């Protein structure tokens, strides 16, 4: 039965979408294999994929046994979601926040709510968790995979820093170590400006000075934990989207402790918790204010049930 459904859905997807679903299936299977995820939470159950993005994880949950999947996202672009998926009777896909869904849905009795790298983007986590709890059945499970802000690239500086094995590394060119200076990194700066215009802008270009490379935002942002090391220059070195702001900001700064406490205060009890660790060497200056646990934890994975 599962193979028939898989072929029915996936055969209509683009190759790119098929690859993204396959990647999400691998992640889901890894979480099941290492004990973080219990298939009983979602198999033959009604599921919400909260801030579902491209809906690849929603499809993965369905292919692994969910009976009905709600995939909602505040920034959903419906034209990018495969038509076969939009029309499928066992999916509800919409551009909605979880609050909007709660207000409009007649069904407020879901078995499983999944949030993959969602909670670090929300400005009002207590309200969001209250809504999640109101949508869950008595024995329902809520799972969040939270990208910790205090890790080396927890501020999501796309194009600058990213994962390489168990470490975060610079994705660009160390132009400050070359004779040509800025010219060496022209292509990389241009690429990230095109792909992530909020990451590298005209204002950042104007700050370049090959005579003082250590003052350049490109140099500063090449360093793991740059957002903590150069906090005093934050508004100059990054753009407004990196701030905590209800209208223009995209990243909150809650700690793993705060995340855990918000979940508990919303009326949940935590049944499983896992912290993924990074191996970057911590700058001594950061240990004055932060603990090694906060600084080396990348993903905070929490599963909780309502009390």
C-alpha cells in the first residue's frame, strides 16, 4: 500500500522535489533509528507540519504512515508545490500561520505536530506554544527541532557560514590573505548578493576597505560565532533581517533553556530531548558570558506531550 501511494505521489513531482523528499525521508528514518522519533506518534494519525516550507517533510511523514497531513506555512508559495500534492485528499496545504489555522479549522484534535527549524524564527513563542497545545489531542505529541542562535552560525548567515561535518566553516574566499584583496572574493560576494540579498547588500559593499580588512563585514562574518564576537557592530555588520524585531526581524535569540521553559509553561511535559553538538573551538572571549553547552549545541530537539 505504501509503495503504491509513494509511486502515485512522487511520480508527478519534479526531480528536484523528489530529491528533497528523499532527503527528508533519510532524516526522518535517522530520527526513528536513533530513538528520537517514535513512529507511533504519527503512523495512522492526523499530523500538522507547522511551517512546512516546500512540504517535503509533510510528504515524508505521509510516506511513513501518517493518515492525514496538514502542511501550513506563513510564507508558502503554492505555485511551487506539486499540483498532485495540492489536490490530494489526504493533504491540506495552505499559506497560513498556525494561529490562522487554529481560528479557521473545525478540527482541533491532531495527534502530532512537527516543527522543523521553526521556533527560532518566531517572535512570540509562548503564544505559539499555547496554540500548538490547543490543536493537540489529549495524547498528542509536539516535536520541535530548534536551531540554537548561540552556536557558530545560529544567526543563519546564509552564504557565509555553514556545516561541514561536525564543524561550521566559512563558505567564501579569504581575500584578506591575498595580494588582490577584495577582487579575489568578488564572485562569491556577487553570488550571495544575488541569492541572499538580505545577507550581502550595497551597504555592505560600501564598507569594504582593502587597507583595513579586519574592519570589513565580509572578514568579520567569515568567523564562526561572528554574531557574538562582533555584537557591538551588529547593526552595521549585518542587515535588519538578522535583528529581533516583530516586523522585519527573522531570528529570535532564545536560549535552549528558554525554549524548554516556554514549552513547559505552555502546559507540556518533555518526554525526549536531544542536543546535537559541534566541534568548533570556542573563542575564549565568548566563554566569559556563555557556557560551552550553549555555544556548541547546534540543534535542540524536543518532544513533548500536553499535561
